[in-house]
């Protein structure tokens, strides 16, 4: 046979294209030393790596694989982990899952988690339960750990799964030994669980728990706890926010997360905001100015402001977009990107009474679930982001189509479909309010061509503030 006369190692090295290389790798199974194939596990082309795995699987024995030392390169370890999974029926290979689960690279650990969950390797339950509580985990890795744990314990569905998931998250938050990254991820996840399907605060998400986290020795955990208190948006949570603002020197910059959660319509909260505005040089002034844009001031408030040389016009300024129109507004924003501040932009994004973005959108697992998740829009570029903010109705993904629903009892609701359970659909309107409607109660339902995101959300913002918002959304995560 011709294949028997090919010098595969030399031919593969001489291949000019990834296609040629992948083709030769597939044909060399059993004809090349398996350890030589490991080098191709680092190739930049995914098809070459897949072909190398295929050749390796057909060139190695379980005995060799059971004793093969894991490479130093993380990419090679991930590819080798996929090969090992093909040999999962061999008990010696299964024992190596523990080694993969303890790996420092999240890709390797993710493969191990899927392996454990999908094949229900119950012997790893204790290690997995310990890992999720003691090792730093974020994003997909955390989700996979939760899913694998559940699959090992009967793979319960619906409310039962959610109840167990919330229990694990609370255990992590109460565990004083949990890693900071894991605590932050668990806190965001618990809030997401509280909104999912029922869109009500989960019974596990208690203010008592959050107050404990406010005393954490890590400032990032404290900031995250303040954000979660703010997002509960209840009478009790706003009282906690007020306490934080009144004791803001204890919390430093993190207190800004509480400032943007205050409601100036409440006398006590407006007084607290006024106290910040009349304290020159305060690091919380920017957030306070945002929060009072639509405040109604009484005479005592006006006099207090005037004593500090402030006027109502200085607090509620007329931005450029109201005067000169969209094109000049866009140019002004682009000109100010050089001085844009992502931290100021974050405060705008999460301020429900100013930017209002978080009413519908999420970033890093925090915010509403009505519009698209904006965690990874940085790849879109500044111009595309600017266009979507100033002209929200120009391009609408089908998933976020608005619907106008008329019910038999004469009610009309316009919103995005956010959940569907049994005979009930849940729609969210532009203010974030949720409407649960039974199928049998709908007389007419038709799509709306306009975006649910209202026009003119930036009308209260200056060019610099919109630039700050774009800087926050553009930040790589």
C-alpha cells in the first residue's frame, strides 16, 4: 500500500496547508509514534488538532494512556483529556479524571466536569462538592460544576433543580473559606436564579445574608453585595442602601453602588443625596448628580444648594443632543472617547433612574434579562455601539421582537416574551414590569416593529456621559 511507504512525520511537517496536514494525520493512525502526535495538539487550526486526536486515539493503548504523563502545555492537556474520555470504559483511565479535575486550566477542568456529569461518575461527588466551594470559579466553569453535581444526584428538573442549585449557592456564600472569585460568581448566579422563570426574589436571597457579606474583608465582595442589595429594589433593600450612603466613608468608592440606588422621590433618600451634592470634592458627587436628574426639590433643598453655589440648572443640564441633533451628538461622543471612564460608565449603566440600561440588559451576570446580554459587545466596535444606543430600533434580533397583546378583558400589553411556563406567558414592558398572561386570555397577539428600548434614553446625558457608558460596554471581559 502507498500509505506504508509514506514517511508521515516528514510529510506532515512539509504540508503547506492545514487541510493537507489534517489529511495526513488522519491517514497515519498506527504508523507514527503516539508521543510525536502530541505536538500537533498545540496546532492553531482546530481541524488539525481534531485529526491529531483521531490519529492518537487509534495509535495508543489504554495501558499507555493510563501511565502517560500530562504535558506542561495546557492546550495539549485539554486535547489529551478529550482522548482519555474515549477510553472511559477502562477503570485505569477513569481514575485520571481526578487529576484532570484538579488541573489549573479551566478548559481541562471543564472537560473533566462534562465527563463526570454525563457518565455519572459518582465516585467524584465529594471531590466536586469540595472543588466548587473552595476553588476560584467563574462563568462556564461554575455553571458546569453546578450541572455536574445535579446530574450525579438524580438530575432533577424544574423547581427541584432550582431549589438544590440555590442551596449550593447559599452554602458557598456562607462558607467563610470560599474563594473571592467563587463568592462573587455565586452571588451573581443566586440573583439570576431568583429572577429565572418566576422573576421573584428567591427565598434564599435574604438581606441578612447580604448584610453579612457587607462585612467581608475583600472590597470586591463588598461591592458585589451592595449591588445585589440595590438590585433587590424593595423597601427594605433601599433602607439598607440609605444606611450605606450615610456611612459611605466606611465603604469608600463602593458606596457609589448604593448612591445610584437611592430614589430622590423619598424625602430621606433625597436628603442623603443632597448631603453628597453639598460636600465639595466628594468622590460620590458624580453618582449623586446622576440620581437627582428628575428630582423635585422643595424650598429648603434649594436654599441648601444655593449656599454651596449650586443651582437646579447646574444639576439638570441640557445636553448637546437636545439642541443640535443626532449627527453632531455622535461626533461629540466620539471626540470624548479619549477621556472616557469605564467606572463612571458602569454607574450610568446600573442607575435605573438615569441610564436605565440594567432594567433590560445584563453585563457580567448582573441586570435584567429582557434585552440582549451585553457582556461581550466589545467586539462590535465603538461606532456600532454608539449606533445601537442612539438608534435602538435600527436593527432588532428576532429573539427580542416586541409583541402587542390584547386580552379579552380589554387590557393591552406591549413587551418582549421572557418566559413561558405551561399555559402562562410572561412579557416584560419597556419599564421592566412583568405581565403574566394565560394563553386562553389572549384575544390578539401581533409583532411590533419598533424596539422595546425607548428612543431618547441619552437625552439626559452629556456627550461625556455617553462616552463613559460606551467605555464600560467596550471593556474586555
